[in-house]
């Protein structure tokens, strides 16, 4: 069970570490400002979605540390970046697709690969 008071102290520590205001922090993780305020005041408990958004936006935050204070913050397993310093993503190089004669062919299967490593395939019935 999460201790809401301790969780709110750890959340405040994360916000302070990145020199964020509650408003800028809420914007970066994609929640309403009031959600941050209610959790910090102890009025509301954090949802799983809320916790996952923090972990996604701030990889230096460890799950077990955030939930129950076990572990360390900032995590030493990931490089520490200030919130203003986002790693620059390289634009993918465009490779021309080969021309394929499809006059006598039909599509059997389509696979879509997402940037998070997951995929979805669509198979012709």
C-alpha cells in the first residue's frame, strides 16, 4: 500500500530536483495542474497512469523509489539530464523503396512496427 504522505514528499523531491514548477511538471507528464496539487496536498492518491507518466517522462526516477521509497533517486543506472536538456533524436534517413511489380499479386499480411518496439499485424482473412 502506498503511503500518500511519503509519496507526495518524493514527488515534490522530483519536481524540485528538475527545478520545475507544479505547472511545468504537469505539462511535461501530460496531466492537469490540479492533479499534481491534489496529490501533493494528500487529497488524492496517485493513479497507476499518473505514476507511469512520471516514469516515462523522467527515466531517472525508479518505480520502487517513487512508490515506497526503496532504491535511490536519481537513479545511477541512467544518465542524468536536466529537464531542459532532452536528447536530440536523429531524423531517420529516407531510403527509397524498391519498385515491385504487383499486377498479379494481392496483399496477404501487413505489419506495422512502432517506435516503442511493439508491432501490430493485419492478416487477410
